[in-house]
C-alpha cells in the first residue's frame, strides 16, 4: 500500500506548480524561477510566485502599483481573479 501512495505522490502536482501553470495560461512568460512577465502597449506586469504567496506589480508610464496575496497558494479561480484585478 505504501508503494502505491509513493507512486501517486510522484504524479501529484504541487500548489506551486498548479499556480505556475495558471499564470502561464494567462499569457505570462517565465523569466526566472518564480518570475513571470507580460508586456503590452500599456506597460508591463510582473508576477513573483513563491511559497510565501503571490506578488504582482504593474508598471505604466513610470508609475507602479503592486499587491500581495499571502500563502497558502490559492486555487485556480482565486489566483486568476487576483491577477486580472491587478494587471494592466
């Protein structure tokens, strides 16, 4: 029984990996480990993903606005809502 649990754990996705996948589906390019960027004509949005939470910063015309969603990492719907409400 223990070996089947171990095999299942190998294929289970961590909340970090699920969050990373969600961010990439929203059109962000991975820059570094835990850093995602999306640029458009309005400016740049950067997302930092860590086990401590999700930080987002939007830059437009020399001005930056940021927000933070603390750990635990949220599910897909909450993460998408957080990003969409804070991105450019």
